């Protein structure tokens, strides 16, 4: 379904690396440029840096992944 998008994302961010986030990552990693951010991982970039670098965000945390204050 990612290929059906009108514009191909340059950088995709997956927020959450549990069962769903890791499965989506596995499905996309060979065809898309994908970042994974999880608060429980030792991420090399901050959450805000990941957001700035990404033009498609997929939330996989089971709760609100992206607070309204970050919707810029």
C-alpha cells in the first residue's frame, strides 16, 4: 500500500518498536528509508531529530504516538 501513495516518502519514521512496529519495519526496510524510534531503545537521534527528518510517520505505540504539540 505504500506504493499506492501519490508521493513516495523520502524518510519514514516508525514510532514504537514492539510487535507491530518491528513487523512494519521488517516489511519496509528493503524498499524504503526507515527510521525506528522507541523510548526504550538506545536511539542515536532524539525524537525531535527523527520527526524533522521524516515525511511519513507511523505510530505503533498503542497510544498517542505524536502529541498535538509536535504536529508542525
